[in-house]
């Protein structure tokens, strides 16, 4: 699908969402719906105008980043490091990082915060081709940060992973509320 | 230009005359309390607690998503466990809060991730500067303007004590409602590519802010039957937390960008990392902009319910409007770094004014601090302005000393901080994802926070791809709940007759002008381009 069609689809999606919001607000009491109507109607109108402009091909041309950079630096001092990417490669990298972002979230959900972050960090760095000492160093650093600063220091409660809940096992003594588990026997 | 300057001086002198008139009866008392407050802050162990607070605030400010208010709430217990007196407790708690906006700017500039909710606007111009290899200059400008803003904000508390009441009481809920709409309109109209897209994004933000259980009517608004979306977080009942949404909108697209482009955050190599001094000079050169944005930050801080998340965007909009570089939004305009840097640091000073004077917290931070006041036996209002005036002035000195210390430390290590942008992107992504997920998770300690971050991350990324204004959407989300409350109170009292109030009409005219201005400007440019040979 072309960039223009994707843009139309995005604007259309926002318009449909706003129309649904107004339809939903119609069933509420006045006090709850007043803001939705007062702001939602003009917003829906603006989205409709934008959608119409895009469909008619009259939308303004966006200035791509970097095309209109102000001359804040002496250009002679600046040396570009990054070459323009091949679109196919850019798409591949984008899909890859989106998968990892979702993967980190899924790992946290499945096995809990500490274990999930640790595992995902290790797998991500290894898949990115980093050397083992770097992989282990950063993974240990990330885990230490979570345990020492957020668990021990700030006493943030980390919920247990769903995998442990489903199987009836528990990771608590090792990975959840580590400090509490370690120090509680000494608290009388 | 001379006329404008003369008028500014005239207004300043008139305000000064009014202030002297109001303050003359308190001069001796203010001087003595100020001196006593200064001595108490520098006494031991208060000064030690101040340094500890600064250290924690420094780290918290730099950690994306983990906001100052959350940390302050967590640290509140320590203050009482250690049996601190009032000045010691405020040296610790306020010393921590006072520096988060300063160090939050560092993360925003270097990584494009808001270190604090109140430093998101610095990303828009600061991060492009880092990407162009101007991290040092952006940081220098940001730190200097932060210091100046914090000093002005702290000074405002002292200055405002005799005159604060009429300032806040002059506005009613209709004007407050119109101000929230004006804030979103300014940012929306300034979204670079398209006024329509900017305003629509602001409207969408307002609608997102309605998600949750309406406390007055018990109506479930856009909750899909999910109890998580009923809300109850720091947004005062709103279903979508500001922290998960902000982190998603700004951090996730940046992570995608970092991983897609490869290499380090800085895409340009500068032979010698300099520019820090130039950044400081930039801030000093734009001293009048810093003063104006600090005044805006202070005033917005005074208005209950608003704060850093709002003042930064208003200051950003003002800085860009007054710079005359509207067509360069998001490309690294120095005014767009200096303005918000000053405003978000002066806001805390402003927010303390109604807290001290009326017991009305200006934002979440001061709401927590108000709790500390009461537990420590301090009563806001007459008591803190008379009997405990030295404690009140110790707050002023904590703001001043904390910012001087933090900015000095930052300048000493600025080169090391700026070099963080040279670290390989692959190595940064896991710790950044940790901060993103942990930062959003701390909102309600629920996996729902992470889902909100992912949803807003996807939305933010699509908005970047299709050139929609993320700041306008975020500002709508920040102000929406407040606007909803103001609107209903206004409607029940005045019906739609509130639109005829003079204050409302003035703000309405300003809103219309801010929408018309970019449209007229673009038409003129198109016409000029059409006439060009």
C-alpha cells in the first residue's frame, strides 16, 4: 500500500474512532457527555475535513525531517555518519524492533518483571550479535538495577508472571520482592 | 520596538509600585524570616538531607517515566521514619523535587525520552539538536535556563506572598476552562505541517482524557467494561494515566527510530564536542525569553491543577511563536529548548504559592507536600505566612540552593553526559525498554499500564510517520479532565451565558487569533511563492 493510502487509512481510522466516541456519548447523562460533545463535534469535523483533503489529494506536503534543518552549526563541522537506508531494510528493522518491544512486554507478562526483563535483555542482545561478556554484563546490570533500586530501594510491588500463576508454581523467592523475601526472616 | 519596551517597563513599574504598597508593612518581618530560613537550611543535618534529596532527584529526573511525585510519595515515609523536623523534611523532599525537571531535561535532550512528564516539550527541539551533534549546546542552554527559571520561580514565592490572593481570585471557572482550551489550541496550531491536524490531535487528547469512571454521574466513559480503565491514578480518576501515555507517545517511537537507523543516538559527528558555553550564552542572550517563560511557568504553577506538564508546552508555544521560526518546528530551534527549560523549573515555585497561602495544591507534587505540611504540624494559610514564615522562606532557599548545586554538578559532568549519545543503540535499547516499562508500571503497579504504553506507543509512532502533532494530543490528555470539571461547573452556573463574560471573550479572541495566524501566514507564503519568478 502506498504512503498516501496509509495516511488516508490512519486519518480515516481516527475519524471512525471519533464518530464512535460521539455515538457512545449520546447514551450518557448531560454532565458526563457535555465535554465529549463540545470538543468531539469540532474534532470530528476537523478530521472529516482532513480526510476529505487527503482523499482529494489536497493535503499539504509535510516537510520531511532534515530537509529544512536550520543552519545552527557550521556545516563543515558536521560529518554525517548514517547513510540513507534501503526502504526494504528499514521496514525489516522496524518490524524487528516492534516485535522486540512487544516481546519484552510479553516476557514481563508471562514470567514477571525481573525474570522477564532479564531474559528478554539477554535474548535481544545476543540476537543483535553482541559478544557474551557484553550480553552478560548488561543483563546483570539491568537485573541489579531492578532489584537494588526499584525492589530494595523503592519497594515497588512486582506482580508474578502469568506462567507461574497458571502452573501453580511460584518465582517469588528468587525474582519477586527479592529484598522482602531476604530480609523478612530477620524482621521478627 | 521602543514603544513596546517602554510599555513593558511601565507595566513593570506599576506592578512594582503595587507590590511595594502591599509589602511595605511586612518588609522587616520578611527580611528576618528570610535570613532565619537561610540559616536553617544550611544547618546540619538539614543540609545533608538536602544533598541526599538532590542526589535522588538527580537520578529520578533522569529515569524516564519514574516521576518525581511517585518518588516523593515513596520517600515521604523515610522523612517521618527519620524523625526529621519541618525544615529537614522539606530540605529532603523539596530538594529532591526541585531538581527533577532540570535533570529530566538531560534525558529528554540526549535520548528523546521525557525524564519527567514536565520535560517532554524539551524533546521537540532539544533532541534534534543532540541528533545533529549539538547535545552540549542544547544541554548548556537547558541547564542555564533551568537555573534561571528556578531562581525566578523561587523568587516569585517571596514576591507573591503579599499579593497572591487577588491574582488567583481574579479568574473564575469559565476563564479557567477557556485557558485549558487555549493551551491546547496554541500547541495544536503550532504543530508545523497542518493547523487542522494539530487542532484535531488536541481534540483527540481531550476525548482520551474522558476515559474512565465519571465520578459525578458514575457513568463509565469509553471503559469497554474494563475496571482498569475506571481510573483513580494521578490524573484524579482518569482512566488513562499520564505517565504510561506520555512514555508511550514519546519513548516508543524514539526506540523504533533508534533501532531502525542503527548506530548511536547522535547521528552527526562533531570534531570537538563543544557548544556548552555557547548554550549558556544562548540562554543568557535570550534572557528576556527566559524571564517571560519563567513568569508563565510561575503563573501556570499557581493555577490549581496545572503545573509543569502544561507550563512547558505553553512556554514552548510562546518561545516558538516569538522566535519567528514557526516553519522550523522540530528541527532544533534553541528558543524551543530555553523557553520550556525555564518554565518547567519555575512552575514548582509557582505551585507552592497557593499551597502555602491557601492550602490549595497547585499539582500532584504540592498535594503530597501539603500532606507533609499537615503531618509536620504546619498549617497552610495565615500560620505559614506569619508564625512559621521562616519555614516558608526555607522552602524558597531549598529551591535556590538545590538548583545551584545540581546545575553546577551537571556542568562539571556535562561532557560525560553528552557522550552518552555516542553509545551504540543496540546496547541502550534493553535499559531504555526497562525504564519505559518500569516507569509506566509504577503508575498503578498493573500490567494494564504497560498495555496503555504500548497502545500510545503505536499511536505515537503512527503520528510521527504521518506527521501529526503528538504534543497537542498529550496536552489535550493532560488538560482534558480539568477542562471537563471546569466546563460542567461553568455550565451549571451560567449555562452558555458564560461565553459573554469579558474574560472569556478575551481568551476566545486570543484562541481565534492563534488559529488564524498560521493560516494567514501560510497563505501569504504560498502567494509569495506563487509570485516568485
